[in-house]
């Protein structure tokens, strides 16, 4: 199966289903062999649908995406970036298998979600409702980050708590 078969997922009557996952007969029939962690199929679906909507540019795009942001803000941002890069149309032209597309997209999503210090899920939602928006971050913690991760991924709560005692405190404003 390749990306052309799902046509960005948007023309398929099942594409908008929030419960779309590998347990549904629809997905089983597609013979998509993917490995995923909890919630990744839903994240992939949001990324794919977001890229399609940005490409389509409906007049109420921001209203639509605003509703989706409350579900998974990171997936929406990832979909927008992939749309700007022309990733999905290029994948269709290259006739990439869906498994390859899924793995590339989800690895990008996982990288955003990964704490650069411990490698665990950072739990960040990339919006003002996130736990990290209203907490104090140890001032020196950013010095511990690899250069390629600075300003690109968030630190998890357990690492913040771990370093809170040993580093100077700097309040987010």
C-alpha cells in the first residue's frame, strides 16, 4: 500500500474518525504493518489530515485546526511543517510505501516528544495549557542540552524536578 491509496486520508469516509486505529476492520483490510506506541496512529492521522487541510486551504482553516489543537497541538504543527515541505505530495510522486511514510513521520513526531536529557516522553503539548508553561525551569538546565536540541524540544517534568534542587531557578515569563 502506498500514499496514493489513502489520498491524504481526507477523501476517505473513515479519515475523520477519531477512533481510527489498527483494531478496526478498515485498517486491518489495508494490510498496513506498522509498530506504534500509544496514540501514534491518531497522531499520524492528525498530521496527515492537517497537511491535507493546509494544502486545501479552506476558508475556516484556523477554526478547524484550533479545534484539533486541543487534541494534539504537536501533531498539528508537524502536519503544517510537512505541508510546507511538500512531503506528502513528494511521497506520492515517489510511490513510497505507507509503512515507510508512517515511520518517517512518526519518528519526526517522536523526536519532538522526546526529552533531550533522559529520552523519555516530555509530555509537552506546545501550548499555554501545558505543565511547562507555568512551572519554574532551572536556569542552568539549558546548558546540559545538546546544541542540536536547544530551542527544538522540551525537557520532561521529571528532569526539571531532578535538576530543580541543584541548579539556579529561573521563572518562565
